[in-house]
C-alpha cells in the first residue's frame, strides 16, 4: 500500500509548466513523497505500473485530515494500464494532447479552493466527509455521477468518495449521500436501482429458477402439449416416439403440425433432486459474494442517483458546515432504551406495592428465523411498524422498549387483568396481520406474554 511519509528517502520529481508558474508532482511506484511536497505544488500526476497502485496513491491523498491537501488536483497518466476504468476518480487523464486542459483545470480548482473555509474540528466523521464531498463538487464544478465499477460491492462507484471509501463498503457512499439529501446539501436524479443481498448487502446476485419444494436449481423443463382432437395435455416427452415423431399417448393419433394438431400452452418443470413436478418455479437470488440464497422479497433495494450540489451546499462548501451533534434517537415516539424501561419498571413495582393497583408487563417476540430472513433494512422497517402498532394501544403513562428487532417490551400501568389481556390479544392480532405475507406465513411467528409486575415470569 502506498503511504504518504513525512521525510521521503528520494527526492520526488517535479514537473514545471508555463515557465514554472505551475508545478506538478510526479507520483510513481515505490517512490515516497511527503506531505510538504504536495503542499508546495499545484497538482499531482500519478504514473504507475498498474491501476491498483494508482488508486492507492489517490486514496492516500484523499484521506488526509488536512482538507486542502485532500482536495489537491490529482491526474492520472494515460500510460497507466487500465486508466480508462478508473479515470472518473481523478481530475482528468494526462497526455501530451490533454496538457492544456489539465493546466486549465488546475488553475480553476486552485482558485476555488482558495475561497473555502476548511475548519472541520466541530464535525463528526460523516459530516466532515460530506463537507469534503461538497467542496470537491463545488471546486470541480461537477455533479457526483455514479460510474459502473466491477470491483464495487454494489456495481457502482462515485468520484471522490469512491477513492476514500473502500469498494467492499460502497453502499456507505449511498447512505452518506442520502443523508445529504435530507439535510438539503445535494439534490438527486435517480438513474438505477440495485437489489442487494439480505445478509451482506452485496449487489452481485445470480437469479435462478428453483424447485418450490426442495429449493434445488437442478431442473428439467418440458413444454406441455395440448392435443386438440382428444384434449389430452401432458409433457412433450410423453408424446415422443422412438422414431422421433409425436403420437398422443391417449388416443394414439399422430401429431404433425403445431397450431393445427396441437399447441404448447405452458411448460412443466421436473426437479432432478426430489422429482417434484410443477409449472411455476420459485425464483431465488444467490449472492455471489457470501453464498446466501435470497427469496426475492428478502432483497434490499439501493437507489443509484446522480447528486448535484444545491445553493445551500455551495454555501456550506465555501463557509463550512455548522452541525450540532446529537445522539441518535430510537424510532417510535414512545420507545425508550432497555435501561430506561428497567428503571420505570422498578419504580412502578415500588408504587403498586404501596397503592395496591395492578400494572402489567407485556413481552412480544417475533420468531427469530422469520425476522432474519429479511434484509437488515427491512428488519428495521418492520421493527418500526411493530413499535407503531403497539404504541397505538398504549396510554401516555405506558412505556415501550424494543431491545432487538424481534423483541418488544411494554408496560401497562393501572390496567385490570381483563383489560391487559385484551390489549395483548389485540396487539398480537394486528402484528400477525402485518406479518401475514412474510416467509413462514403458514406458522405462528408472534408470541405475546402478559405478566403482572412484581411476579416472576
């Protein structure tokens, strides 16, 4: 891996243009150069033996905490093998034919960078990275347009951010940019959608027809033959004779012409693993990265968009972002952490011991195998929906907690035994309706238990 060093062992090569008014550092394989060298030049030209080394050099610059250093114009030489596949990550490709264009870009970028505020000490990591993306987009006068990238986990990569965030975590770029949309710094234009594995979020999926009984993809497919004369319907193999002609197994008449003697209304599949016959196969998506076999309804969905900086984003690029950090809040207006729930529970047990009132704890669990069959993003959506359903039946003094995506705890304060049981049944019935179309829909996936506070259970 290429790393920037404080004191390079070898004197780096400096290229001079326009009578020395523009200086470009030449970055080659196995030649270290220091931070001070980059700060003294106007741009960097990468000229390596392969594109992998070129990407590593670019990344070593882009990840620097010094923002001015990280936004240095970096170009790739046209002599680098495979440069066309990664040139979108750079500010341009250099050759003798494009020298004037490179110099023009360097002047424009440097002029823009001089107008920026680079103070980021009050920003968290995501907002620091987002501000860098804003400054990159504004200084280059470009949108962040996705490019097809085979090494990326989702099949797409973005300029600038794609050189910082590794290819196996490329979905994080989309998550960051979606955050920027909500905060008003970028506007987006949707270009594509990528289905992803429920387990690893990989986008390289092999869609296969599978047996609905055993799940095997080892299938034999035959056309169904409908004989017009006797109305017999059977697989084409049943009509084949040793003489390679077709004869109806029911009435023994010879079939000569499709559309006159017979037609092919459908197909019949036979599983070579379990011998099950069926007309409608199940479509599954096998993840090439982790080997997880996904049902189509379990797949995640990532929107691939082109991002353009907004006026608010331009202001943030020039003057800096001012974001107040705050702790993430749990989804659901009445949801508290498990620690807070235990505190409320302890206080309520002490209260009812003195008052003689009745209060109850509800515990609702969703079958773990059922829940983990969904993509993590879908699990969070289901968790939020379930919290919403439970909240609808709680009073303002009642408390709800969701320690995991499959476990929900709620406290019913000052309820009769009958009313508490009724609430538990209503909640379970509504959640069963919510989950009715999921995998394992033919079995009970929800279990609700209502116990009196202060009792073991």
